C-alpha cells in the first residue's frame, strides 16, 4: 500500500539534497570558541555502539581485532581497517585486556555467559546472583547518563538498533515502577527503535528551521497533534480511577509517555548548532534483499546520518546503537553471513575465525562511519567530535584457557568469555586524548571503567554500578 | 500414558507446569441463578479463573485489522507500531516461553509504541478525513458548509461506538466535540481538521488501545463483563478484530441469555473472519512461518505446503483437525517433491500421497523441521525435542543450568555417531533430568534432516546408521507418522491445541478446568475446530474475569 505521508520540512539542503555543514558563526561563539556567545557550554554527547559478538569463534584464540602495538599509531588490524578507511584512527582509542569475572565479585556474572555477562558489562553490577537471569538488576550506563543530562534536550536518550528484529533482549535498561501488591522499583528493557524512517520522523517531523517565518498551517497541525494527545491523556486519567492498583500503575506509565510526547510537540525545537540539518531520510525503510534478509548496509547508512544530526541538532545527548535484539546476534542476518541462525550459532560458534572477523569488521565499519560523521560537523574551534565520547562495546572477548575462573559456562568455550575484551573510545570531550592503544592485559579491569571514563568525559560525575575508577591516562595531562 | 501421569514422572528440567491450579475434575453446566440484586450469580467454575488485567492491550495485528474494518485503511498499524513480543519470561521459573501476540503481560507502553501510536493515528486521520464519502457514510450525514458541528457529533458517536466498542457517554462526546470545534472553527481548519482531531483522539485513547474489561462486581473478586465487553471479547477471540455494528447492536439490548449467546457465537464462528483467525492462531502457535531456510524458492514452496495442509485440516470437507498431524498426503510443487526425494514427482503443484518413509502431517514438513536445524540443514535433536515438547505437548522445559554451554550442543567426536554421543550425554547426572525428556522426542525425528529430507545415515559418516527411534508418553515411535499417531490417539496434541487456543483468546493464563471442558467439547464435536471456538466463547466462565490482587 502506498501511504501518503504527512509533509516535513527541509532545511539547509545543498545541491541534490545533500547535507551541508555550515561553520558556526564566530559571533555565536565566545572568545575562545569553546562555548556559545551567551556563555552556555557546547553540549557534550555520549554515544555507545554495541557489537553482539565476541572476539573469537568457539575454540579459537586468534583473532583479527586486537592490535599488537600499544600506544599511539597502533597497528591497524584487519577488523580495525575501517578506522583507516574512514580516516578516524587518530580519533579512536583501543582499550584491550579488559575482563569481567564469572564470579560473585563486583561487576561479575554468575557463570551463564549469555544470560548474565552482557548485563554485567552494561550495568557494572554483578549479574545473576539474585536468581534473575537474562535481565540486569540495575540501570545501564546510557540511562545513568540520561538521568544526569537528559533533561536538557527534547529526547533524554535515544536507542536505535541496526537489525530490524525486535524480539529478544535489550541492551538498555531503565528504572520504572512495577506493582506487585505494592509499588516497587523494577528494571525493564527499553524497546529500541528499529525503523530508521520512524526514528527520523520522531526527531524531524516537528523540526522548525531557525529562520523560518511562522507558518499558520504548520502551527495548526502541531496544535492538532497536541490536542489529540492531551485528550488521550485525560482519558487515561479518567480510566485509572476505575481500575485496580496494578492496572493503574500500567496506565501511569502510559500516561507519562503520552505527556512526554505532548511536551516534545509543544517544544518546537530550534537547532542550536549551525551544523544541524534535516537529513531527509526516506519515508520508508529499505526493502529486504530477500526473505528475512534485511538490507543491513542501507539501514546502517540511514542510522549513521540520523545519529549525526540527532547530536548536531541537540535533539539528545545520549544515544545507543544496538546491534541486534537477541544477545549474541541470534537471527541477525546479513549478506556477509546469510546463515539461517544469524550471527550466533552459525558464525560465532560454527564458522571459521575469518568469517567472524568479517562480521566484526562490519560493525566496526558502522562505528567508524559514525565517528567520521561527528568529525564532519564543524563545531566550536573544531568539530562535533571534540564534544563527544563514543564507545564501541563488544559482547565478549576471548578466553585463552579453559579456566572457569576467567570464562563463563564452565570455561570450556573461548567464545563464552569476557576476558581479553576490547572496547573502542573516540572523541575529545572533557579532554579525552584519542588515537592510542591502551593494553590493559593482566590488570583485570572491568569494561565499566571505560564507561566511567566516557561519563567523566561528558561531565557526568557518576560511576557505573559497583565499578569505580576511570582511565586517567586517556585524558590530557 | 496420559499427560497427567507423564507430569508425575518428570524430573529435573520439566515441572509439568501449565496454568493449572488444583484440578477438581468436573464442573457444572454453569447455569446461573439470579442473585438478590438482579445480577446472575457467577458460575462456580469462575472461581478457578486466574487473576488477569482489566486492560489487556490489543496486538498490532488486532489494531491493524480493526482499522481496516472501520476505516478501510490498511498498513498504518503495521508501519508505525512495533511488533509485539513473541517470547515472555515466565516469572515462576525464569524460562523463556513462546508467547502469542495477544498476551497482555508481554507488552509495555514504550516510547516507541506511544510515538508509533501517534503516528498511526495521524496517518489514519489524514487519509480518512480526505475520504469524504466514507466519512459521510459513517456519520450518516453530509456537512453543510465548511463547519457543521451537528454532523461532526454524529460522526463522533458513530466512530466512538466502533472504536471504543461501546457507546460514548454524553460527557465523552461533548469533550470530543468541544475539542474538535477549535479546529472546525479555525479559519485554516474546517470540517476536515475537526474530523482529524476526532479520529486522532479516538485512536490514541486507552479505550481503543486496551480491551477494557471492567465489568460489574460479581463477588469474590470476580467481575462480570457487560454486554459490550462481552461482544468485544467474543469478536477479538473469534475474529481478531473489534465487534461489527451488528454485534454492537445486539449488545445494546438486555443481557444475553445462553441461547442468544450461543446463536451469536455460532454465527460469528461461521463468518469468514473466523476462518482467518483460525489460520492465524495455528501459524502463531506452530510458527512454521519462521522456517529457517535460506533458499527463497524452497522457503516459498514449503510455506505453501504447510498453509495448504492447515487449510485442509481446518476447512476441508470431512477433515478432522488432527489431520494436521496425521495427513497421509501433502501439497508439493515439483521442485519440493524432488527436494524431499519422493519417488514420483508431480508435473504441477498438487497433493501427493506419502510413501513409506514414515511421514505424516505438518511435522514432516521442511518448514517445521527446519526450526531446529543448524548450518547446512543438520539437526539438533535436543532442540527439536524441546520444540516438540513445548509446542505439541505443551510441556514446560526449564532453562539449563547456568554452567551449561548449550551453544556447544552435545559434542560428537569425529569417530563417534550422534546417537551414541547423545546417549552418553544423557547418562551424565546433571544432564539426564532434561535430556531424558527431550532427546527421545528429537531422536525419533532424526531420520529427517533440517530441510525435511529423509536419510538413514549420518552425513559424511557412512558407518553411522540412524535408527530414528524415540519415545513419547512412554511409547516407542519412529518418525512423524508414528509420533503423530501416538499423540493424537492419546489426545495429547489435541489437548495442547486447546490449551494454546485458550491462552491465545484469553490473552494470558487459563485454568485446568476450562481446558478440560473445552477438550471434551472438541472431542464431542469430532474435532471440529469451529465448534471448539464456539465452546470457548459460550463457556460459563467466558463472561467473567478475576480481579488482580485478590
């Protein structure tokens, strides 16, 4: 069915609809070019890209990601080749030798690699010891940051996902209120937006270019949307009065979301960055290449463009890009690995290491393009990347020995391990120094230390879960 | 061996859990007597109802179908709303369970859903308001001039009734008209904008998105649904869409007596909408449409094969429902027949009788068999057995212990035969509890690879013959034909189908006595699935809901 979509606005289009990044006018900056002329600081952004794989396939200990040379000018490995291809190596630090223990220790996990390890990484909390599997027992890092800085933007956070399959486990968990006889705090997975076109609509449908003349028709449309939402909210409140406590709680949450959307529509955002432009995404998502074979490349392209402008237009300062819905990428298919089981059983466990390296390289390529897109937006005295801390987080590392004290599930599978794990950290927010390989092998530092580092870089004075400390060496002296 | 006995013998991973509370066996016919307040007493059977929400959210599919029925607009819900979860964690045991899209507890009002709902409402409103002919038809009037509040009110009342599945109160109508008047009177607005406001407000209201079942107090925590809630529950159960104007009109009268309700149910069950709902239910239950086949043409042929069998089992002349599992012929294209290795290949798509390789019904189809396969079409007997246990026998299979790496599967040495390796694995103390339950099921299908092809030797191991022998409910079997015969003769598959249907229709847990009554009715009808659906909606408990927190 061809659906007529409501109109949207175009802004600052160049030839053939390309996005133009305009230099921020000097008059808009302070004397040092590091703040707005009115004294408000340039926004700091926190970004995380999640790769739903480990470094190695089952039984393998050799992999193509970890550089051999530490320090600046580290060697570009096959999996990291996209950093060179997109000219961002000097913007990206590699942190290797990270470790999450399959033990009852701070930030550890209770044996079960798939059900627990990812959430130990994402929350910095020990995972699985309360008898709860496949769910964290605390906030994920993005939500910690969103709670600190999210009020400053229309969207306190955004969570997108590369693979269109919605089923499975989220990597971002929020705190909400459940009801089990009485209210209690629960942590629930956030539903990612898997549709680039709908993600675009959410950000840009109400977009108002700064120099536009008032448009009565657009204003009428906006009032219409707000009125209908307001009416729905009133209906929810009226219905709640007739329900039991558990159902009232459910509708409370529904009402909160409705009011939040109403407020976003009322806000009529005006971009603060001169690099902001409507990315003009298409109305529909890319068609599949074949039955159950998404066009992952086209989808990634759209998300890269959208993420760039979500930050450039200060729509949000916290953004997570998940790889797949199911932990380990079950069911995620790509032309590169067109296997019926997706990334998991038939790539991570059954394929040759070269196949997994190729898949990992694809995820690194998406990340590298995001970093490059940040660098392409002029901001302050440099680029938007100067005000970003952007992480690349992998689900697993590589177990070098069958040691149950270092790898999950009894230690028998090098793939089921968060030992010798690698993360990437890009950007120069808060004085981050990019472009170095920091080999932490033997120090058994938790990946949450990298997340703490990113949080510190964007001015969030928090630590993640039970893990404290930052990598001071990654900051300017 | 009956299911109940199998439950008693199970150890380890299998807890035999269904939604059952203690089964006290028989129930009455549920004839209601009027209480002193004029409301009929709740039937005794209703006391066993599990507590459920008063506001189960509609699935995306149900929202889409309702919008199609009311507005004639398709694709809006499917475009804007996120897919409903198809798994849910059982809080009682931590197991990840398959869930129908109707299950209420699997849904939460996420940002993505609320934004999607707003987008959907805006889209439908835009298209509908431009279709003046349809607007006038529903409103029963044509606006005079650019703004006609009286005609708009007619539209509010008519649309409200369809979308909220009950008449709007005067206050609700007045609020909507007042809200729309702002846009109707605006010089840039007019009637179309007012219509848009009404549609957007109605569709985003909780009264549309949730199937409200507040009812009236029936004592002991029970709520008795009113007529509108009753026809709504009936419509969504039998059709997957909201009640038609005709059904809503019957709800406007006095309470249905049993005879009236039975007539309504039978009419509804014979509507083409019910045919589609029955097919949808089976596809969501058996999930063969999730087949793991990368060859698109093969996948298309396999889906057509399974759809054809399902259609014949449900609607074929003289077909019993169990033919879904025991059918001795299948619908294949020439290519699919060749893929399966049939001795005779038809010259065009058509029904072909099975030969002597032990096939029968859906469980022989490549679509279903692929669901437990891996790279290159190889099988995972434990996974296949767990799937059969969960889907065909309604057994609960608990997750493995946390220190077990299920990704690795059972290790089979290069010089080892798979059956031997699995047998040794089952002898391990920690593994036996689950694998004694699931491996015998999967092993009985081992002569059919992950793409449904028959074989008697393991791939690349000519010394490893496959005996394909398994056990189900204490009896030996080999292959789909013998498995299907056992589980249908003992009523196990039928009972599981009844259980699944009740969960699907009632949006959550059900109880053992209801399943017993429906199972008996299904049996008495000669396995007429349409009759089963009638039995569900005419059950004495169908009109009741148990309040949460009792």
